[in-house]
């Protein structure tokens, strides 16, 4: 059995998730884009590049947030990202930690991820804007001389929708996964962007977690930052 549900993302601040690869518009950091077929004319596909949130990028941020919150709620996290250090931590723990049980252990063919995250596609029109920023010196927190750069953003209120699949064997860790979502929407995603997250499961997860976790699910089914941005 595979547990399926959707997540909807909404930009609360200017939102960028991408790489420092300049494009023809002149931005130094561009939002992730992929080609999409928009129509067929005389049998030929008409395409354009559209912004999207890569599932792998969201999953990485989700894992980090889950690891950060796990021990506060009685779950176990090795807190490591290097494969050798993870293996050492698990050896000391006596088993694979809960976070790696969910998201997999890098470098290990035996501890594969139980979580699959698809790409998040834009909902409706998603215009972008280019903003010029100043790079700061990490030590002094002052502007670096001549360190201007431009970044492509989607505007606050932009939404993206994606699918998540969880293997049934990991359903006992669904509360930890939901705690990670709650933590992520109070942190940052991508290029220091604040993004709200809403769970869309039609009540499916209610029957898969204990009653003590139902308030968490209900909270995740509502926007946390409702009213903060105009949509």
C-alpha cells in the first residue's frame, strides 16, 4: 500500500528556488524552470518554460526540518549528513534513526527512502520579477563592495501543487513527517524564502495516526500565514 496526498505551497515572501545560472533576462540567480507543452498546432507541440519547485529540493528541506524537530517530540535523529558519520551514529544508536528510516540513508542501498516527493507545478499564472540585491560579508554583515547581484523571484501569493507518496511500512512515522512540515513552514525554503504549506488529504491521514496527532493534522490543513499576503 502507498499513502498518497498533496501539498500546496504558497509564497509568503519573494520566493526563489533555483541555481546561480544566468539566463537571457540577465538574472544571476534564476527560478527553476522546465519545459511544458502548452498546445498542439498542426500536430506540433508548442512549448514554453514554466517555473516549478523541484520535488528533490523540497524533500531535502523537509528532511532538514524533520531532523531539527525530531528529538523534541521523542523521535530519534542522527543529525548527520555525511554517510560515514551517519553510519557511526546509527551504530552508536543501535539502529537506523527515525529520520533516516523515513528519508533514507545516503550511501546505503539497504536503507532506501520511504518518502517520494513529486515536482510542485504552478497553480495558475505565476509571474516573476527580477530584484537586484547586495551581497553581505558573513563576518561583518556589511555590504561587499561591488557585490551586486540579481535574483528572479515569484511574487508573494504564488502557489504550487505537488504529490507526496509514503510507503505503508513507514506509516508509524507519519507524525514525525507532519511535525517536519509544521517546522518547515516556520523556516525558510530555497533562497531564504518564507513559504506556507497546506496539507490536502481529504481526511485520509486521520485513520493512520493516533488521536493525539489529529490537532496537528487539522492545523496543517489550514494556511499558517493566512492574511499575511494578498492572493
